[in-house]
C-alpha cells in the first residue's frame, strides 16, 4: 500500500446538515488517526466545503474533480456514464480534469461517504463508483463505502447492484432497503 493521500468522495458543500455532519466526522477522525496525511475531499461545492470544514484536518484539500466530471457528463445514458468516468481516470488527456485525476491516482484509499446520492434519482452518480473502481484497477488503492443510501435502485439502469461494490474492502449502507 502506498503512502499517498486519503481521498474522500461526498456530497458536501451544499450545505445539507446530514452530509456535512458525516464529512466533518470523518475529517475529525482522520485528524486524530492520520494528522500527517493529506486528505482530499471531492465534493460538488468545494468553495463552501472549504469554509465549512476549515481547520478540521491540518492537511485538508478540497476539490470537485469527480463531481464536476459527473455533472458535465450527466446527459449521457447511465449505461455510458460508468465507462466515461473510467476512461477519464484511465486515459486522462483532458486539461479540465487531468491535474485532479493525477492527484486521485496517488490516493492510498478512496472512500465514498454516506448519503443518499448513489441511486436512480441521480443515475449519473453511479459514475462515481465506476471512477473509484478505475483508480483501484490502475493503482491498487483500497476502496471503502460507508453509510450509503442506495434506494431507489432502478434495475433498468444497467447497474449491477450486487456487483457494484464487489471490489471494495468494506461497504456499508444506512438502511435495510439498501442492504
């Protein structure tokens, strides 16, 4: 395992109390457990998140690399979103994303933090899962998902709900229906 940064992916910065609480709890935990490790928080609203989480971890970096790629590809059918995200991670070649993607590839671990954002209400967010899996395929980084709300899950989206987290070291959900 490399000694690169810890990379958190969360729907933070909007603000929404639950999402902000979860991200803040992780940052406080990591400030105690890994104060000398860079922590990246990839979220939809990095400017607001930077203010909300200022001082919670001494080496916090906030970006929107994956969230921006997903948002800018939202017009794609869900069946194509995953491959688009994997291609960006694998091949780079886009000045809009490359600096962030190269940082993402340095991560020792990637964590999808809890929230109800990976489901059929926002099918483009399945691309976040595929993106972190593409990093694992390239670098061997460890993958974690905690406290996710996956419902509603539309099986017509070409998403394999049982295999979605198969390559993760650990995955947990927040409710019985998601389990």
